[in-house]
């Protein structure tokens, strides 16, 4: 097992001091995954913690951070566009770290809300995007609002979508329709029996850890394939 370490830093954003954590291999790496959390969680989300532990063993850096709303009780409705400048600031802060090579390859994304935020970031700074449970509609009680697919459609970089088959915020019909529009830039891993948080809901013949391992494996494949195509193109 490869040795790993972590670094913590802060970002002043308005009145909030934001914690950023980067888990990394001991040897230098120029591949950085920036993964934000969902609207009702923080960066200690189970899946994000698993990826932050597992992927550095394969030579990748994984950066996580808390949004200013992470530990606030009243949140209102999630508005992805509001948090695009914040995510950009986090990315810029990470890029200043001395242990990250100047011309590194960045993959942005995250769970739920962070997928929508990342989709609205400029794609010129990314090698690819990783969306974990990207919502295609917003629900609040009996109300629901469709999520515009335009930010995804405007992206020119490869995109990986990891979705649960039982995700009430991303009906399978909408997921398949979006994948058709994104072909060949969009790649989909559909987890049978998983909900919006990619947790197994129905009786399955595998554990949650096995699901997380599958997600880690598909991310490694996606990163490797995206880098291969980028270097071949250049």
C-alpha cells in the first residue's frame, strides 16, 4: 500500500474561514481531483472520505472543502449558480500550493449540488469533470423544479456521471436522455439499487464498501482515459 499524507489550509471567503483538505501520495503528483460535497452534508461525507483515502494510494491528489453553509441549520433552496464564484476561489487557492506542480491536470466535480456548481465552471481549466449523483430535478416537499442541462451540454471536456438507479432527483429516463445528448463526452456508471447519495437501498448481493470500490475504480479509469486522450491530442 502506497504511503499517503494530508495537508490542511484555509480560505477567507467573506466572513467565513473555509477549511480545505488535500489528501495526497508522498511522491509528487500532477493529477488533482477537487470534490465538493452535497447541500445537506459536508466534506466528511462517507463516499468523499473513502475516495480521499483510496485514490491517493493510486497516485492522485484529492482536495475536499466545506461550503460556508455546511454546518448551518437553515439552508433554504440550493442555488448552484450562487456557489460558482466560491468553488472557483477554492480551486485558485488549491493551485497556489507549492507541492502541486504548476501544470497539473485538474478534475473538478463532487456530489449533488457540487456537480451542478462544477458544471458551470469554465472548462478550460479542467481535464475532466466527475459528477457523483448529479441532480436533474430539485424537490422540496411536493414541489419539483427541472434542472437545466445547459451547463452540462456546454462543457467540452469529458464528464463522468455516477448515478443511483433509485435516485429520486435524477429519474433514469432523464439520465439516459442526457447521456444521449452528451455522447461521446459523457460517461455513465449506473449503480443498481442506489439512491441519490449512492447508498444501496434495495437488497443487493454486495456491500456499500464494494460499491464505493467500484466508484473508485471507474474514477481511476476515467482519469486515465481522459489524460491519455488529452496527451494524444496535444
